[in-house]
C-alpha cells in the first residue's frame, strides 16, 4: 500500500460500541448503513438510530475483522488507520483496493471517494461520491 491519509469524519458522534446492530441496505447506487448511535460518550439518546447514507456508490464491502484482529495487525488497514471504531475517508492511492472482494454496483470513477467505518465486529468500506449522517 502506498502512503494513505485517514480523515476522521465522526468527531462528535459514533456507533454504539457494544451492540450497534449494524444493517446495510442497497437501493440503486445508494448504500445505507443503519446502527444504534453511542449514547455513552456522545449526545444521543439510547436506541437512537444513525444512518450513514452513501450516494453515488460504485462498490462496497463488508469485512468481518473485529477489534482484536485489527489490534493484532490482521485486518485491512490495521497498521495504517489511526484508531479502531471510527469513520474515515481514505485519501491517497490504495493499491490493494482491487485485491479485495467487493459488491460492485457500477463502474469506478476516479473522482469518487473511499470511506471506511470500523464497527465493533465489522468494517465497512464504500467507494462513493459523498456521504451524509441522518439521525432518527
């Protein structure tokens, strides 16, 4: 992998750390991650749902690497990403991106952005135009 930069995207919110109940829904080129928000360390009510909506998504992947595997260096980006359990935009050329198994929605566009969200027992990557957080 070449030099990558991880931009932290969720400084004032996060997924519930113990049981986020992650779900992924795909509709056309929109991918939605649904999960419980963390009421213990951030302003959120218990049971409040967060949805990260990726628009213009060309591909996404669900990796079952958990926090222990990541900490021991066995996960993708485990030696590069600053911290487990956070949401990042990856900037730079990820030369191993094609070596991964992806759910492909459409052709990749060089202008699309690379996102990574570490949950308790999973990591989700998405190549998309943009993202937004919706709280419910």
